[in-house]
């Protein structure tokens, strides 16, 4: 076994590899960019060396610098993680040439599977089923269009050297083909340095099922079961689970045998994933429809992001297996000794805006509060993350914040644990997808295992129909609003008391509501999204608080008596209160919106994180962001000019689709930018005429930069 390895990656995968190495007594070396000098993976390793500026091309993709560090530090092996150089046969060969073990497959296997076209030719020879399509070398636009027409629309254009959904487009009719092809080629060139594409028949209502394989240098190959990765957005996975719902032992054996044959055809060694597109018998049915056919899609010659769900149901550490195989040991288990227990689900927690087409987001994590695993039971909840509160999600790297993995005795229990864990995951400081994931796992399609790659589109109304309010129906959204108003108002009051008592020892000078007699009332105005709300807080002589929501149609009834606020010095964000009862109608209290039943005295908690005048309230009903409207501060609430088209995040302009003077319609594509390894198409906010272009193709533009202006006719 190795005594020191270098981890040629960053983020959660580097932290994950370091954790297993530490358990095995292996020292680790981290490499990092200048932007990552204080990153979690740097702190997780025994040694760390800076290899260049923030740009991956000048740091994490510099094989020469990484190998120089490996030699200088005495690392015996390099673990590439996933992404970056993990599937680069040149890097794998350079490691071997330098006498350093590559913790991955042989360069020849990476090369064979690195080209989707070449890989499909190999699979055809090995007898693995393929999706009908064109996988050849000719790349002229007219020729590829002819191939697509012969295959029959809809078709899928895919970057031959790609992965992760990059360089991939669905084309449903011939007149869309040229633009989609050009976009795929640009994205493929930018992401992989190769604009070669292939064309395949697009399978409608497909399931994406993959098989985890492992091979050693002694000729042993096994599979560790399957994962269902059908729930996707922008061709990238959102939820993954193992085992795949509806999978029979016979089908698992067939797909496992095909995956093993695929690995054997290229003399594979190490961890790999063989991905299949599966057609369903009779559509996506309750409990998972039977698979009528499966086709080889690609083989990922690395560890996958979703490997923890396989670890959960097998009880194995796949990184440990990688290390043992790379050091020359045989596989720890034979196929007949591999067993599966229970069900596991993984959710990818990302910095993004689901309501804006899953546009990646950047910013600083002011809060990152994760579920307490001990509350769920041993090994029931796991968090893999490469960031902590105070860290930034930058435009230089991917947008993943964490992976949340749950395990249960069956799918129903795993799903319940996922819902509970997501409810306890609290993030502030940037846009993220937690509220979206809470809705997603509750949809009929996912909860009943009606899985296919169009699930999110099919459940669009359930996911986006309420305009992005917290998970649940309208009643739940109303309760969430009232609870958030209560919690934020109490946090404001608590901060005011704390500040006043700290600065004024004399009670007559304090501004915390203290009075010799009578009551003190403060009226607070809040901005929630585009709407305002008003709350009155009244403090009696004995310290009792009364809160009233001034909301139509009957503001006088929206009141609740609150007990003395309890504070915890260890958790200043935590609001704990006792409600003594409700005035008038109990259905107007935050916990009982719409019930019409009298509320018994009860105690409840909320977490409220404050940043200036912004309050993030996390309650049992969900998460809402509120802004306190300071009556002494002037605010400019004018909306941005409706005709401005601005960059949603820092990036590069890769295409301008209009010229000055062109007439455009609302929603028409105008500009294509590239950021965080993906293309983003910006559309017209309204009908009008292009009055001015403020950028050129190739420009690097900052967040919020105005790219063009549209004027009304």
C-alpha cells in the first residue's frame, strides 16, 4: 500500500479521498490554485502546494506542475478525483513515465473510452447493445444533418469527447439542427478541446441507469450493482439512487454482465461506470416501469460523483478499493460475495437558480448548516462537501456546494429521511437549489418512482407553479410566510435588546422596550420578494410579547401572544419562544394557518441568520428571505431599465445573435455567454428594436455588465 499520495483535484472529491487516505494511514498532498489557498481540501491534507492562478487552465489542468509537485513531495501515486485530468490519458501516461502510480485505469483504457464514437465501435464488437446513430469521423454540417434525418427526429447531438451534459443538445426538427450543432461544437471545444460530435436517436421517456464496475490487474472484474440517475436538468444529474427502482435480479444480471464485458474489452483496471439508456415497457409506471431494452451510452473511466449511494448499499469504501487496486492488490471481494442492503438516495446541493433555468450562481456562503447525522441513526445521513460557511462559490469552478446522501431499510424510508434532511439543510448568501429539491422529492413522479429524464419537465407545475415559494401548497406557503415574519421580527427585537443593554447600563437610556409602566410597541415593515408586510411587536411591563400581522383581509385578528424570548449564547441565530395562545382566531397563527382550531400553548424554534438588513428565516415550514425596511433610510426601489440585457454572472461572450436595428420579440435569444463550463442564452425581456450592442464576441464580462439595449418601437 502507498504511504503518500497526491490528490490532483479540489472540492468535495479531494476531501473525500483525503478522508479515506487518513483512515488508512496514508499521507496526502493537496495541490491548489491561488484562489483555493484556504480551501477545505487544502486544510484536509497533510501538505499543500500552490500550482498557479485561479483559472483551471493555469492550475488544475497543468499536468506538468502537478507532476513536479508529486516528485518534489515524494508522492508515490496520484489520485485524479473526477473532472479536470481524471480522464486524460496523456496525464495518466505522464504519471507512469515519471514512475508515479496513477490511481485510475491504464491510459489505453481511458483513450478507448474517451471518444464516444470509438467506444461505441468497441462495444458493438463486444456485443453490448447500442442506440441507433452515427458515430463516424465526418463532421460537415450538411452531412450530419442528413444522418439525423435518416435516423429520424428527435435526435441527440453529443460531444464525442464529453461528459457531464456539456456539448449535448436535443433536436426535435430539422430547422433547429444547424444552431444546435454550432452550440454543441462551441461548448465541446471549450470544455474538452475537441468539437467532434456524434448523432443518436433520442430515446423518449428514457431511464438513465449505470453500473459500477471494478477491475484489478490480475484479471478480476466485478460489478457493484446499479444506480438510477434519471432525474436530470440540463443533462446533468440532480438525484441519484441505488438500487434502481423496478430493477429485477435478472435484469441486474444482464446489465451487470454487459458492463463487465465493456470493461474487459479494454483491459480495464480500477473503478469505472458503464452508463446505459433504458427504454421502458409501457412508459414510466408506478414503482418503476420494467425496462424493455438497454443501450450502451458511455463509460466513465473514473470515480463518479454519485458513488456514495453504492457505498451505502454495499457497505464498501470505493476509494479504498481504488487505492488497493492501484497498489497492485487483487479486488477485496468476488462477485458472489458482494451484497446489497437497503436503499440510498443522493441529492446534489448546488449554487444555482432553478427558477431561472438552473443558471449557476456565485457568492459567499454566509451560512452552511447541515443536518445532525446522529439524529437519523448510524450511517443514515452523510454530507460530502468541500466548502464551509465563509467560503465562496466562484465562477472558476463548478457550482456544487455539497452532496447529501441518505440510507434507509427501503426506498420509502430513504425518501422520508431525504425529506427530513433537506428540511434541516440551511444555506444563505447565494442562490441554491435546496427548496427546489424539497419539492422535487415530494412530486408524485419521484415519490412513486415514475422515473425518466423528463421528470422535471413533466412536474414543472408542481415545481415552479407557485413562483418559487417554499415547498408545499398555498396553505403551507402562507404558514411559512407568517412563521418567517414572526421569527425575523423576534430576531430583530432580540438584536435590539442585546445592542441596547450592551451600550446602556442605565435603564432610562435603553431602547429595548423597557418601561416603568405601560407598553412599548414597534411597527416593522418587511420586504418579502416583491411584496411588503407589516408586523407590530408590543412588550408588556412583565416582558410578555404580543405580535400582530397587519395582513388583509382582517389584520385585527392576526395576533399571537408570545412568551419571553429564550436565547442561547452558543447559537445566537436560534430563536426559541413559547406561545401562550392566540387572540381571536387561531387559524391566524403561524403554525395553524387555515385550520380554524384553537392553538394550545406550544414552544417552537427557528433559525434566523442576519446580514445587515437581510434576514434569512428557517422554520418548520421552509426558508424565506426578508429585508427589514428601515424607516430612517432612503431606498431607491426603482426597477432596472426593462430594455437592458445584462450578464447574469461573470463570463465570456461566445455569440451575438442580433445586430443593431433588428426587431426582436420577448423571449428571443440575443446573446450566448459561457460561464462555469456551460453556455447560457440570454433572451429579450420585451418586444422592441436593438438600439445598441455593448459587447463583442470574445469579451470577458463581469456580473451585471450591460450587453445590449432594447428600445420600444
